[in-house]
């Protein structure tokens, strides 16, 4: 599985169920990577989308403890075990974990690649992603040239789990 996210200088990823900032080239990167694939998210992440609707051109798998929750167009699962069973039917390289914080934390051990748009600014955040730079099982494999949008500097990074560290 893959994780895909944007994180600020302190690995903050969200505040009050919203992204810290919307960068058009980051949104484009996200669409290019996940379109035609499987996205895995928690209920709150789904509800943060326009109209609370699943993302188009993707299989949307939503993890929620609420057994009565309805999300037309999405596959609902109610436990980590059910989620892991559901994703078995897909190539693991086609599965992207897209949030929120608790879902990232739960599924990071099952991911072998993380696509991180790293923003060189510290925002007010209430949700964080683990700092991959401090985790010995992860290494930075690729990093783009620095980009700028709205006076915000950022890079696209690809982290890979080191072999034998799972």
C-alpha cells in the first residue's frame, strides 16, 4: 500500500478536519497518482470532501465504526481486519491511504511507499503524520526541485520502506 499526503514543516496534515493549505499542483499530483486506483480513508475524511461524496474515478473504501453509516458509491468497512481483507482483492501498489490521521497511523505499517508533499511552513495543526525522516525503517528515495505557490515553498517527496523492516 501507499500513503499519500501533504505535510507541513512539523508533519502537520490537518486542522479542524480540513487540509492545512490547498496547493493546486499538489491537488493535481494527488489526482494523477490516485485516479483509477483505490483510496482508503476514514469517515471524517470522506465527509470533508465537497458534498461528502466519494472521489470520482476511484474505488473509495471508507473505514468507520458506525455500522449504520451510509455512503453511496463507497465501500464501507468497520474494522482494520475487514479493511485489510477488502484491499486483498487489489494490487497493493494500486491502494492509496489518504487519511485521516488515525487511518494513516493504523495503516502505515502496511505501506511500503509514502508520497509526501512537504511544505516548508509550520501551520496550526491538530492532526499529524509520523515524521518519516526520524523513522529508521523509512528512507527518502526521491525529492523534486523546490516549488513555490502563493509564496509557499514545497517539494514532492517519495519515501520507501527499507527492505526487511516491516
